[in-house]
């Protein structure tokens, strides 16, 4: 067996052994998790929107609402696990493209073995989903898919609006490293801005303005 495949197989088995009991235990004890379920159920079941907290996280709340309607909290946790897998894949791809070689395994391991990451990745929280979309945007941008990068960036901000700081750092890094033209980075920014604005229209309407 290829050493790379063996490493990932062992890592996957260890991660599964840790994740399964946590996924089955509960949707987590994040302070906002109850409000996220209420918001998601309102969106999916009644087509109404009340943010889980200002200014809301419409993408994450909608995803939670659909998963909860389909199979309850276990599925909402599994959605987060899937996002964590996507996050790890994106991180691995970025480190590989940066020329780290086999050392990229340890970069990934530092993230995955972090207790914060383990808890967040096995509960119904928006952190991991937002990071997965942000890193996905980074991979898409570096592979010259500016439109996809913009859509993923908008999904990241729609899951957790604070992602804008990471995305701004991504844009600056790409421009200063000379990887992309201004046109591609600008395209990502414009698509992200337009889609994020549309995503947060329900929040603005519910709040009666921008004073959340």
C-alpha cells in the first residue's frame, strides 16, 4: 500500500473513532445552537426568518433547517462532519500547491487534532462550515475559477459574516503574490458582494434596517 494512502487511512480511522460518539451524543452545547434550530425550522417549514443572532447566518441556518427536517440533529451534525472533511481536503490542497511536500500532513494534523476543531466539527455549529467555504474559495481562486470562488466566499459569509476578514486576507495574498490578475480577484469580490447582499436581505427586512 502506498505510504500516503496508508497515512490517510489510519488518520481517517482514528478520526472516525473519535467523531462517531460525539456526533451521536447531541448537537453540541454552543450558546446559539438552540436558536439556530429555531431559525432553520422557521425557514424550511414556515418560510419565515428570525436570525439566530444578529445579523444571522442564513446559509448555515437554512442548511440546518433542511437537515433537521430530513433526519434530526444527527444529520445536522453529519453535515458539519462533511464540511470538516471538505475543509481538511482544501487545506491539504493549499499546502500541497505551496510546495510543502510530506510536511503538509503535519500541517493538517495540527488542525484536526485541535480539541476546538474536534468539538466544532462534530456538532451543529457554523464555524467549520464557514471555514470550509472560505478555504474552498481559496482553492477555487488559485485554480482560476473566480466565479466559483465568489460563490463560495458568499456562502462562507452567509454562514458566518466574520469570514470577510479571512477572505480579504486571501484577496490581498493573491494580489501581492502575483498569482492572479486584478480581474480575477475583482470578479471574486464582486460576485461575493452581490450574493452576500442577497443572502442577508431577509436579515435586513426582519430587523427593519441595518441596526441589528
